[in-house]
C-alpha cells in the first residue's frame, strides 16, 4: 500500500493505531507535516517501522509524529507490545 492509500484508508477506517513503513516504494513524495496532520486526525497513534535503525530514520519517523519507531529486524518481538502499550 502506498502513502496515499494509507492516508485515504485511515480517514475512512479511523483506527486507533496506524503501522506505517517509513521507506515505502511510493512514486509520490508526501511531506511529513501532511502525513502527520492527516493520520493524527483519524488515528490516535502512529507506529513507524523501518529496515534502517539509524538516527536519520528516527528523526524522519519523529517528523511523521510517530509514537513508536521499530526496526524490522526486531519487529516480530516488538510490534504487538508496542501497539498494546498505546491502547
């Protein structure tokens, strides 16, 4: 799913938590401020996942308004607890 689809579905479904890949193969560029404002209008929390666990990715995740930033290498043991802690 691309960022545009994520934003559309979030507006329709109004979930408590959105899990979003930080580096999606999306042909469009979406400004972090726009994503943050759109997602947080519909969802209570954003959990960002990324294959890269570096400072640049963490700063970008924060710019999206992430409540949590998880690297994909430890995702199997961290995703569910991160979501449960937000709810």
